[in-house]
């Protein structure tokens, strides 16, 4: 764990060099500088031409160098623990509810 611009970053166990930020963004320190990883979603192959669906994924390399595609919520749970991950998810759900009521 260390602090960086947005706040505290928690390291993902088993995946050296990857960190989770306070807003559930995944950071990588592989390369010349710390960067936020781009997320992607699985495509719905049953409906061509439709947008990507499902929960966001990231691709991380484990300590042995093998690539893994993991859901962002699973990486957050690994890094901060299940209780803190549940609190973060509840906070995000509440923020979305408030925004829907406003607009």
C-alpha cells in the first residue's frame, strides 16, 4: 500500500505491480510510470452489432508472468478484502441511485 495523487493504493496479492485505487480503478506500475489500466467487457456474441455487455474486466500478469482476465470487482475484493469491497459497491450503488433521481 502507498499513496499517490488520488489517495491510497492497495496492492493486489499475487499480482506484483498492480494496485487498486479508492474509486476501484486498477493501476499498473509496469513500464516507465504508474498508469490506470483500461477495462473491457465481454462481447455478446449471440447478438452481433450490439454493444459490449457485462461487468468490466482487466488483464493482469501474475507473479509467474501468466496473463489472467479478471473482473474488476474480483480484483478489488482481492486487494481490499470482502468487507471493504462490499462497502465500496454499496457506496457506488447509492451514488447511481441519487444520480437517477436527479436526472
